C-alpha cells in the first residue's frame, strides 16, 4: 500500500520530469542530434553542443563517402564511427607515400600535420588542424538549438567556437 507521503513524492518527481528547466545543454556526441527522445516541451529550451558538423551541412560534405560505402555494401548502424575510421584510413593512406623509407612515428605525424585541412578527404569535422603537441584533428564545436516550428532540426546558434 502506498502512503500519502509516498504518493506526493511520486507526483513531485513526475512533475519535475515533465516540466522543462529554463535551459538544457545536451552533448551532441552522446545524443547524436536525436531530438526524438527529448520531450517536445524541452526542445524549446535546449541547446546541443556539437563537436562536429551539423547534420544538414554534413549531408553535402559526405555524399562521396556515402556513395562509396553503399557501393561496398558497408551499411552500418553508427555512421559517425564509420566516418571517423574512413577519415583515419584516408589520411594515413595519403601520408604514407610521402614518408618513403623514413618509417618513424614522429615523421608520419609531421606529414599528417602538413596535409591537414581541406586536402584530407571527407570528415565529420568542419575544420581539421594538427599542430606540434596537438594530437586532436579538430578542436571546438557548435552550439545548436532546435529550429521552430516543430523543434526537431538542430541549427547552429552561431559560428564554430574554439575554447
């Protein structure tokens, strides 16, 4: 049997879960831009922090990758992981001919640094930069909000931000 106090605490928790807070920040990496699982009334006050290209811009940039993937019958569940593996393999494949017989890790990384940017093939990151002591291909991200009227499509709230 549920006591009156227990019933009131259950009501309070369910009220908190349905009413949106003034602002909500979501991880674009964890949510992967999925607005469907977020209640509609929460989307109005939500922002997504995207460390990669937004979905509508990503579609244009990755058309050639998707065509190649489909020709190879490599359909998969998690496209972002496939893209990161494709990017890493493409970058390495582009750098190896320049390494010649100098098979040292540091020299290979230097070649990748020199080639970083638009010369490297399709990527989910809008800006690729490597530098000395920096072993991340991309730093920064977008703050995105869900666009009206249905609040399901994320759009950038500003330019790419590098902290």
